[in-house]
C-alpha cells in the first residue's frame, strides 16, 4: 500500500473511503467487519473531520452528547463518559480519536492525504483514485465520506493579501492561536460566528462583528451532564438507539436537553396576545419555537418572529443595536437553527461593536483593517466565519470521472442528482455518505451516517453474494427521487422565496438554487431506503 507522499501503484482493494470524519471512521470499521479490504484517505492531520478542523473558540455541537455519538458498539457506549450536555469540539475530537484506537482503525487511514481525482475504468470496473501526494490506488468501490460541511467558503474580498495582521477562518483555526488583547474583526454571524462571538469578546481588546444578515439563535442552556441522565441513557441504550431511527431528526429528546427543531403543540394563530406574552415570560427566546404551525404557515411564522424580536429588545440595552440585531424579511426555519451561549448579551459589552453591513457593506480589506462604506475599522486580526460550500463542495473539489469520462461536476451543474442521496447515475460503485437527496444535515448526522454506511455495506455484501460487479441508479429511478425530494421541500420555510440559505446553495455565487437535503425526516427516508433494499435494490442497475 502506498503511504502519504508516495507514488506507488497498488493492487486493487475493495473499498477506498475518502474522509476520516465520523462517517469515514465507521465506514472503515463496518466494511472491514464485512470482510472488505478498506483504506481511508484523509486530507487533515488527524481524525474526526468536522471536529478536527473546527477548533475555533466556542466550537460545540448542538445535539446532546449522548445522542451525537455512535450507536454501533454497546461496549463503546458504556465505556465513554461525556462531561457536558452539548459536547465541545475538544471532547468530540478526543472521542473520535478514542474510536480510531479502540477499533484499531489507524493502520488503514492515510492522514495528510488529499484525494484530487477519481476515474472509473469501464473495462476493469474499478476506480483509480489519485492523491495530491501522487499516490494512485485502484479500488472496486469508492465511498465519499467527505462531509457536507467540510469545504470552507472564504469570500473573495479585494485587498485581503495586503492585510498586515493575522487572518483566520473558523473551520481552519490553528491550535495555540492567541488573539487576546487584540482588535478582532469577525465576519459572519451564522452558527460559527454566533458561537465564537462571546468567546472572542471575552479576550479581545475590541471585537467588531461584521453582520450581513441578523440571525435567529436560541440559548443552548448547556451545562455539566447529570451523571444520572448519563447512566439512564446507557442503561436504555438499545431502546434509545432504536428510537433515534424512529424520530424525525434522529434525536430522541430523552436526555432532557432542549432540542432546537422540535415543534410545539399549540398553534400560534389560535393564540391571544396574552398567551404569547405568557409564553415569552416562561420560555424567553424559546417562546418563538414552541408552536405547531410556524414551520408551514408564513403568517404564524411572522408572529413567532415578533416574539423573537421582542426577546432581543428585552436582552440588549442599546435600541439601535437591538434594531440591527433583529432579523426581518426571512422566516424562522429557513436557515439552519443556530444555538448560542450569551450571544445577544455579548452586545452589551463595552468592547463589542456590531457593524451592520446593510448600512454600508465591506469595500475592501486594507493593510490595517476593513474599509466599509461606513468607514474604516482598524484591526489586528480578521476572522472569517463565512461557512461552507455545503453538501456538494467537497465532492465537487475532486475531479471525479464516471462512464465515458463524464465529470460529476457537470452531471451536477444544475444541482445534485442522486438516488437516495447515495449514488449518481453514470458513476458506478461510487457512493456518497449523507449526500444531497438524503436527510443529511437536517438530522442528527451520526444516526444518518451509521444508517448510510450500513445500507451501503449491506448492498456490497449482497453484490458479493450474487456475483455482481457494478451498481448504479437507473436514470428513471434517479429522476423520480430528485422529483420526490423537490416536492417534499415545497411549501416549507426551507424553500420560502425570501429564504437564502446554504441548504439552497445561496451562499455560493453561481451555485444553482436547489434545495439539497431530503426534508421528510429520518424514519420516512429509512422506510424508503429499506424498501428499495428489500426489493432487490429496485431502481439500481447491476452488472
Ligand atoms: P466530516 O466530519 O466533515 O469529515 C469529512 C472529512 O473528509 C474531513 O476530515 C475532510 O478533511 C475529509 N475530506 C474532504 N475532502 C477530502 C479529499 N478530497 N481528500 C481527503 N479527505 C477529504 N451536525 C449535527 O448533527 N449536529 C451538530 O451539532 C453539528 N454541529 C456542527 C458544527 C460545525 C462547526 C460544523 C462545521 C458542522 C456541524 N455539524 C453538526 C455537521 C457535521 O459536519 C456532521 O455532524 C458530521 O461531523 C459529518 O461527519 P462526516 O464524517 O460526514 O464529515
Ligand atoms: P453559515 O451559516 O453559512 O454562516 C456564514 C455567515 O457568513 C453568514 O452570516 C453570512 O451572511 C456571512 N457571510 C458570508 N459571506 C459574507 C460576505 N461576503 N460578507 C459578509 N458576511 C458574509 O456558516 P457557519 O456559521 O460556519 O455554519 C455552517 C453550518 O455548520 C451551520 O449552519 C451548521 O449546520 C454547522 N455548524 C453548527 C454549529 C453548532 O452549533 N452545532 C456550529 C457551527 C457550524 P449571510 O447570512 O448574509 O449569507
């Protein structure tokens, strides 16, 4: 086997997995258990994917730790102790390293090895995978566990290369970076920007938050994990893991932690003003997400937005800052819900300034800071919290060629096309884990990844049993699935005309506006995927 930096050709192996995040690690373990020789290429210097790269101050998961963890090994589940309700990046990184050691995964993982190209050889029915370091490996199957949020997006801002201070991106934060006592400019107020704002404010001489779109964000109420809750989860782990696949977002809620996206029971349109104010008194920001009708009814949603803005008024002292922070013109539920610790409170600090870019945008970066239409801001550090080329970005950065030399980039140029988010017609034996067209980023991704890896593993074993060499979707089945995915998203807040989210590709200039994940929830998806498998993989063609 070629090692990173080598340039050997190797004998054909069964599976190449790209990515050693949570999906890639489990894929390696599971495929090995099924008897398939497997290797993993990982661009990063360590395992854990998202939790290796996103080391910015405040990085944290917003699914409870007990639920955002593997369910495939009871032993692992019993021995690992979580410390907080919502795990911080360091703890998740430690967990994935523990998994790599515990299941002896490292011997088949090549770190610091970026895959640059993959070409399907129609005569041999194999994939030839090439890496930046010059390795060339052939495999029967190629599994992209490259992650839906792993291709960083940094806007092209004129003058950036002239800046004399330091520049960071939240998803490429380096350990040991000390920004204390500095004048920091933070660009972006999505989940990453919101999480890091209070942390940067605590150490900065001055923090300037450059906001283009105000954010709906809810308090996480994180804290130490109650040992009794942890013990109860472990005791009932078999039942809990079963339940995860039977609930919409793959989160049972049985840990008692407040979960972002669970709707309430009462209709806000049937409430009185007194009902709504009482809800506000009792639940604070959460009052805006306690209703049954806000996900589909724009009028109901706007009432919930009013409650949200009222909470900002009650939290932030300066009325002008309140106005700048108040989201308007797009509904709650259009973008990925954001979860924070003391985000709005941070704008009451003397060393924090909110720069509302709607009142004058960024013109350029200068040697000493950021020039906006509102004036110049002197800075020592610029932090980009500007997100990712989501769902298709990581796969799209690899030159993938299927039948007849066709490029996957071209096949997806008007939006990704898959069957079940797993495979694309014309690209035999190529799989995407939690790819576009599957629930993916809309649900607890550990549960979604385990389900995908197991589904792929079962298919590979079935092909071995039946003496089959290649698999790919039929065009008809793929077209029908794409249509189904589109229809499912219609009429939801996710696709509201006023909505511009990364789910829709709206954060990437020139990316087609297509809603990429499948919104019908995990149980419905699993039912459909299982039915396909039970029906001898109906919709897939074999040779
Ligand atoms: P990743 O963890 O992204 O791993 C993919 C790996 O593939 C990366 O290490 C990358 O380096 C590697 N890779 C990509 N391209 C190549 C290439 N060409 N060659 C070699 N290697 C390559 N999800 C939730 O469910 N709940 C959360 O609370 C949550 N919080 C998040 C917080 C942040 C900051 C981010 C960015 C994402 C969060 N997510 C969350 C989504 C998160 O990405 C998934 O939960 C999960 O980590 C995805 O695992 P993965 O293995 O599929 O992908
Ligand atoms: P994001 O949600 O895409 O946010 C990017 C931010 O950068 C937005 O505020 C965006 O403004 C701004 N921006 C982009 N280009 C800009 C420009 N040219 N000028 C000024 N502002 C610009 O990215 P993210 O915060 O990294 O989060 C991505 C996803 O990762 C999340 O949605 C979530 O799924 C996951 N995540 C989760 C957590 C967690 O709490 N569990 C934490 C971090 C990330 P506009 O809104 O105007 O485009």
